[in-house]
C-alpha cells in the first residue's frame, strides 16, 4: 500500500512540474493569493507563436488575485506621459483581468499614478486584443511597477508588452492620473506672469 501511495505521489508531482510554468527572467509573482495561480512563461503560446506570459488559476475558487510583474526606475520616462500596451487573450475569466501600470514614490503608501483596468476589465474568453494604459510619471516618482493581473479563476496570456512616450493629446486612463506636466522649455524667467 505504501509503495502505491509513493508511486502516485511521484506521478502527480511529475505531472505538476511538467505543467507548471517557469517565470521569465526579470519577472516575479505577486498578489493577495499568488500561490493559487500558476504564473510564468507559456512556450509557443504567444500571438506569433513565440512565448507569452500567463496567469492560470489552479484552484476552483479564489477570492483574491495573482499577478506577474516587474519594477524599474523611471529613467527616461520621468516627467513624461507614458503609454504601456500589450496584447492579452483570456479563457474562462470568471471575475476580471487586466494590465496594470503605476508610478510610486519610494516609501509612500499610495500611488502617484495608477491604472489596473478595474473599470474596463477583461472577462470571459477573448481572442488576442491590444490593451493600453496611459499615465503621467510625476517628477517625484522613484519606481515604476507594471504587469498583468487576474482576479478569481481563469487564465490569461500576455504578449508584446511595450512602453511609449506620448504627448498630452493622448488622454490618461484610469482615475486621478492627470498631472499637469511642466513645459519642456523654460518659461516665465522674468517672473512677470
């Protein structure tokens, strides 16, 4: 009997390891219940047959969320309006999913700019579609965080993520993200206005 239990345990462990996703270099898991998701790289599942990132629920009921994300310094995006876009497809998303992009000041509890597509979520089963988030990176931003998020059950795939600096004619997304960017040239140097 013990041999049989050991055999089945070994078989199930091997199956789990074979179906589990490896994290892409530079990315990490996060979320309130990230351990209830298989998060990583799905080989050959991308929009053009290359790799894609994925978040897949592994439990029947999940009250929280899981995400795949990166963080970086603002660098060339500081004091700019930035559009993050990516292609996403979904399967059986019961609650909601989306991209997220935020700018933070190190040590602060609240984001300076933030959008997680909460009011325009991805739901159900969808084909590849491009989504975008546009936020202003304020002068006091010290870190950018971005990625994809899945609330509840289902699976999403993310591919071709990119960042672009855009001008003020491109509206920001989400709420409370408009920041009056300073002029790019010195002005009112005589203090008359």
